C-alpha cells in the first residue's frame, strides 16, 4: 500500500499486524490509522492490532490469538 508502513505483513494470508504504542491514542494518529485500515480492507487485507503492553506482558496470549486468527483466515 503506497504511503503506509506496517509493522508485519504475511503475504500468504494477506494479514497486516500492527503493534500499537501510546501514540495510536492521539487524534491525528487515529485518523491516519483509519485511512490505513480503509486502504487495507479495500485491498482484501486483514488487520490485527496488538498493543505494545500486551506483547511485553502477555506475549503467550498474543501468540495464541495470532495463531487462531491465522487459522480462521
């Protein structure tokens, strides 16, 4: 997607994985994220957002959730 950078992408599953820190709670970033999601969805991509703190404190839960999402796609 031209003009956007994603944290992780799985081409085979058409899956974007976004790791979100506190900046994603600001209004300007929320607007950017909404445009990015709209562009991704219009291309048939799936999006998963994970908070930084979840990865830092609950990595096993994050991995389980991602595994389930990948199975469903």
